[in-house]
C-alpha cells in the first residue's frame, strides 16, 4: 500500500536517522524523551522523528555559529548628508526560551541615529535573527541587539523594542494565550533626551 502521509520537508522518510552529521547520542536523547512522554519511538510515525528533531534544533539555534555584530562591519558614508533616525519596524523573529525551550514568537523594532555612516537595512534584520536563534530570555535578547548596534556603528543613539508571545505561558503553566511581552533598550540620545525618545517610539508606533 502506498504511503499517503505528508511531511513538512521533502526528504525521504527512510534512513533519516543515518545523517552522519548528527551524533548518535543526540538521536538517542530524542528517543528517550519520546519514551518518557509515553510513546514508542520505534513505531512507524515516530521512527524518523529523532533525525527531524535534531535537524530542526540545528536550524533553531544556528545563531550560536555566527557573530551577529559582524553583519555591521560593512557601512556606507554616501548618504547625502542624512542624519535623522533610521528605523526598521516589524522584524519578525522566532526564538526559544532558555527555561522551557518553548517558542518565543514576535517582532522587533530597531532604530539608530547615525553619525556619518549607515548600514544596509538587511543587516539590522540579520543582527536580530542572529541573537534570536539561540536559547534566550527576551530581556537579554533586547539588550544584545541594542549593544551590538551601539558597538558596531557608534551612532548617537540606539532604540530597540521587542514585542513577543511566549509559549511557556500560552501552552503550559498559567495557560494565558494572547498575552504579549514588550521590552525596550534605549541608548545615547534616546535614553538621555525625552523628546528624541518620544519621537522614535512614535515612529515605532509604540504607546500610540
């Protein structure tokens, strides 16, 4: 009988656990968790799950293999004298909380006030993704993004606001779906000058 099950990836079902790049103890660890949850890792539907989980984890946490601040190394001076706020809104990200390894799904707003140099806007998104693809708490994620931009670009100000929902609250524990958490880090003029802070938050559409 033909197998009519569908799967998210296009890889063949057979032999997935034989991926040489996945250590045997990683596959065994997933099997142990499946057994502990109450199921049989050898049944047909779960037989290839350890390999899939291992590859998924490699993707979820690929931020450990990169230096997010390195994306800011290439900057541009020819900006026509522009010296106002540069803002990238609604950068989507997915992370995992370090306490339960549950998904954190949200968006990040990043702004900076340049001195003489700017960076390509895609690099701001790469900084966000680089730190998000690690085990995180939202407060640290927010601080790491802001600190990287400050160290990499030396702007007059940096503003980062992160809005996210946490599966460790919505899918377990207090079971409160629909709740979002907002964190921010202001540096330079955005921290020191209330008028500048209000301007950047208005552009981000925070509190409006």
